[in-house]
C-alpha cells in the first residue's frame, strides 16, 4: 500500500488479531469464512467514516453503546457477532470483533 493510500484510511487501531490480519494483509483464516464478505464491507465503510453523521448513514444494524462502552458504536455482522469501534477526531479506533451472546 502506498503512503498516499494510507492517509485515506480512517481506521487507526484494530484490537482483534484476526480482524487486523484480514484488514492489513487480506488473510481471513482467523474469522468465520461465511462472514468475510460482510466484514469486508463494514471495514470499507469504516474507512470512509469521518463523523457521527457518516456512521448513522451506514443504516440499520448500527447503534451507539452505553455504560462503560458509551464511546463505542456497534455494527451487526450476524445474529451473535458485532464489530465495535469508537470515533475520535475523524478516525476510527479500537475496532473489535465480538460475540454478544
């Protein structure tokens, strides 16, 4: 990836090792294969996010979390799995892939 391309990406940190490997190297072996297409679409969408309006425009299946995760958003990947992240200064941080159940 070129230096210019890196500046266009908004995802700064990914907590989940398998998700990070998929995002950085395209290796999806540590994620469910039946979810890779949706995960890829979500990561692409997060790369384009710069503010809360962009997040809300992603549509259904996304919501703001509460409690000790009040700074985070969650996007539904499947019935049990979510990608969670936080937005700070126009960039995405702490992206994680979680089983909610």
